[in-house]
C-alpha cells in the first residue's frame, strides 16, 4: 500500500516503473476501483490542500516512484511555470475523467459500463480481443461500481448468446457485444 485514503499526505508521487491500482473503499470494505495505471502517473495530489487523501493507492507489481515533498513541489511550481502548467493540466485532465466516470455511474447501466470497459481494455490476442487474467469478475465489478453477482449474470447471458467465452484465466470477445442487454 503506497497511499491510504483518509491519511494526511505530504508528498506527490510519480510512478516511474510498474503498475498501481487507485481505489476507494466504503465502511464495509467494498472497493470501487478508480483505475489501474502505469509509468508516468502522478498520484498523491489529492491532499495538496492539506486535507485527507481522497483514495488509496496500491502497487500491483514492483514499482519505482519519485517522491516530491509538498515543500519542494511548491518551490518547483514557483520557480518553473512550465512545470506548474503541466501539473495543472494533469489535474484538469483528471477532473474531466472523474466527471465522465461519475456521469457514467449515474446514467449508464452496469451493462453499458461493462461494454465501455471492454472496448477500452480488451487487447488483441492472436486475432481475438481478450481481457486477460488480471480481469477477474471481482476486479471488473470493482471497476464498474457493481456487484460481482451482476457481472456474473451478464457474463452468463453473453456466453449463452455466443458473444464471449470465459475460461483459462481470460475472457475472449467472440463477436461485437449488443448495444443493449
């Protein structure tokens, strides 16, 4: 665990190597995964104002991070307007992504969110789009803000319809998913 939601932070991190997962949890420990990220990702900025961290960050592989304390960060921003603008731009991009995500959670069905996730995350594997072993049904549910049972139900129906094949630690997309479920 690199950062814990609710803690007061004093540094900004830059992921140089490896993969991280950013998530939030409720009181019962249910996770909502904000996303998985690779090198170049900034995190820890959520407490730049002195408030508590807004999410947790865990390493999902070996990671190497550069850590910039807030005192050094403020000095770097004051001394280098290009750096300050790059950081501001990154925060704006993140804000837009968060707004899109919240809109999707509020207005799209679980199936629509699943369809969008597959469109973004599936990779070509020998001519077939797949979600690999890292994409368990629980991980997908966490990313969608849904229950694992709902994801299982959708997968079962998509399998019956010949749209996907689930097995051997991956999900293969056999043909384009229907627009509605």
